[in-house]
């Protein structure tokens, strides 16, 4: 993970970035910062225009998600399904996951990693689940168990995957030569 040094001498871990907002964790104080317009002010030294400070990860996460959502809304509909939106959604998923898995009975469990979560979130025919572009290049297809499966390669991000179609029984039809013949 990327670390940066602030002009006040503190070292921060950069947890996430989205447009003008950065999500930071101060290694010394343990504080979380949702920083607006993080920028380099000197050699390896960073500062931000405005910061929201939190002791709790969840509160900071919530703030970051809201800021990113606000930024998306101001950006208009073109940002729908954008990196901002998906990242904010994933962070919200993580927050929810933490809330519902605090008890010892969930010991050892982990939330979905970003790629798995994203793939599950983006289930649209012809759309790459990784980058959201309609740039899939199909390479034939084959019957696999009860599915018809196409292999694809994304021309935009290079991801490879499979598109599954289920085959269900509809009806019988007779061939012309068999019609009306009773044996
Ligand atoms: Zn892609």
C-alpha cells in the first residue's frame, strides 16, 4: 500500500482514492482521514485542502462513501457504473459485512475480494464484469454440462471469462418424416 508523508510530519497509508477524495490512515495516531484534494506540496510531502477526521474506520468509511456518491451525482449520469460508484459500493459492502460478522461464530471468515464482488455485481450480457465495457470478443461456444458456454476476452481490459446460458427443456417437435406415422 502507498504511504505518504504529510507536511506535519505524520505518515499516512493511502487506503483508497476516488476523484478529489482520498481515504487515509495515520500510522502514528490511528486516525482515519477523508481528505479533499490531496496534492504534493514539496519533495515527497503532501497536504490536502480539507480533511474530515475519524477515530473509527466505519465512520470514516461512511463519510468517504457519501463524499464519493455526492461527487458522482454532481458528475451526472455519465458516471453511473464508474470506478467512483463501484468503489464506493464496495466500501459500503465491506462496512455492512463487518457489522454482520462481528460475532465469534464467523471466526475466520473473509468478505469477497474486490474482483469477485465486482463480477457478482455486474451481471449483464455482453458487458465485461471487470471494466464494465461492452467490448467482449467471443471465441466459439460449447455445451458444458447443462450450460452453453462462450469464452470471451475483453478488448478493453484484457480480462478473460465465460458467459453461461442455461439450456432448459421446452418441447418436443417431430421431424417431417415422422408426422402422423404410428408404429
Ligand atoms: Zn474489461
